[in-house]
């Protein structure tokens, strides 16, 4: 099926419109081999998704990889298809690749060229500053990103892992100098990690910047697989997920996820991401899948609309 354009959400004040579920590409070439990655991308697009997120650093930490591996897989997938899916939005990031560290102007330019080559595209739809670089003046970084937009190599700019005060400063620089400003921010945000609601969310709403949360399932904890006395889970992030059980209120969150998912005939992961997708300022939620079974539990996020009662119950349980 194809998602109706009216179901897509606008990123800030930009011309980009995205599905409420963003497919994370961090697993491509890592825990999902190339063939599996192709299957995941095909299934996601077929279900109506149009937003794929990666970074030039994925996944240099894996033996045999050197960075840019995920981008290369996506580029090969696009080449194999022969034609780009309609309205597909590709997002990637700069600052963490072993050969392209930081947010200096020359580094941003070189990293963007390398990403374009690996992806096999002429323009990156959404280009993120992956992590804040305190050693480089914000003005230098902001001007370098804006120049890429002027050159047609990037359509829109985003920020990831930046503190609210740094985001505000970046936006102010762009407003003062007539630069292309970031249209979205990618924060760590989910049902059991809600700290951004006190500062980042209000800032984003005030400045018209969309939120695109990552770790929406809290390292897998919100899938419901992690329980006291339960079986071990085979996942690279299992250690972090188990830690969430040390906080008593998080078991209340699981109980509400169990109830709502049972009543709705869906998964706990779908409900957790649907709650996040309905939070103020959120345009899309980022989540990845290592196989088609995991992906099938995420795709309904693009259709599920929680009731006010259901959303309120989850908000209360996680407060």
C-alpha cells in the first residue's frame, strides 16, 4: 500500500514531509546483512514509509567495517531498484566518521561529498550535525551547512545530540545571518526517558523545529521482552534494557503497554512508538529492525492513533 500524502508530517517549515515511522539504518551492514537490509527497506517502503535515517559513521565499530557501511548498503539498494521510491526522504549525519571528525567547515564539505558518493544520490534530503563540536565555532558549522543547501547538495539541515542552549544559538546565528536554519532536532526521547520535555520540547515548539526522537523503544525495553525473572534476550543493547527494570515505575509502564496492546491487538513496541509519535512537536519516531519479524511489529505505528485515554494512561504511568 502507499501512504496517503495527508498522513505525512511536515518537518518544521521545510518542504519535506515524512511518515510517522522513520526507519533507522544503523543496523544495515551490522546486525542486518546486505540482503536482509534490502528486504527491510523494500518492506518498509511497500508499507508506506518514506523516511530512512543513517549516518556516515555507521558502523565503523564493527570488525571489517570502516564507516559509511550503512550508506553504502542504502546506495546499493537504490541502484538495484533502478528508480528511487516516490517521495523518499534520505537523512544522514556528519561528525563521527573516523576520517571526518567534527563540524569544521572543510570536514563538513568533504564528508558530504563522501556520503553523496556512497548513497549514489545528487542531494541529501536531510543532513544532520551528528554530535555537537565544542572545538568549532557554531557560526562556522552553520555557514558550512547552509552553503551545502545553496549548492544543491543538501535540501534541509538537522541537529542531533545538541543541548537546547546550543540549538537556540545555532538558530539565532542563522536568523541573524540569513542562513538556512535547522528544521528538526533528533533527541533521545521515549516513555521512560522524558527529560527533554522540560527544555528541548518547549524550545522546539517555540522555534518551529520538529522533533525526531531516537531510542524510542529504550534499547528494546519497551518491546516488553525484558521482565523480572524472564529469559535472556539476544541483543547488543540488552544490558541497557535490563537496567530500566531497576526503576519501579517502569514496570507500571510495561503494564499499561501490555493492556493497551492487548486491547488493540498489536505489539507493545507499536503502542510505545505511537505514544511518542503523538507527543507535542514530534514529526516522526526513529526505530530500526534487524529482521522482517521485528519490522512487522513497527509498521503499524504509521496507522495507529491512540485515544486520549490511552495516551494519558501511558503518560501518567511514566511520570
